[in-house]
C-alpha cells in the first residue's frame, strides 16, 4: 500500500466532501499544520492499528460522559487520538 502525505490542502478537500474521520495507514504522514488544522475543524485522525487489520474487533466508542470528557482532553492535549485510547479509558474507569 502506498504511503500518503496528508497536508492542510488534503484536509480542506476532505472537509468539502463531509469527511470527519481519516483512518491513517501504516507509514502515512500528516504534516504538523494538517494535524492542527484537522483538530481545529473536528476531523478525527485515527492512527494505523495492526490489530484492526488482523481481524480483531475495534473497541466500541466511549459513551460515558466522564470518559467522553477524558477522551476529548487527551486528544486536545496530544493533537491526535492515540491508538487504543477508548480501550485504555474504559480500563481506567472500571
């Protein structure tokens, strides 16, 4: 699979088509400006996960209000969603 380099222009094009989530592939590169621009506009950048490719189910999105608040704070602080964030939050709140 070819490597992609996502720029601010790519994020703009995705927004024009209504895209709100971008699943990154192995080796994909997102420029710093594109990452910040996506975050500011509510575009979720989902990091590559070999687990998702191997047939393991992805964790369900977090729906608990506290978990949602934690999730938003982590993504805001990091500028992206770390792999396995929902699963980590779920385990921490058990």
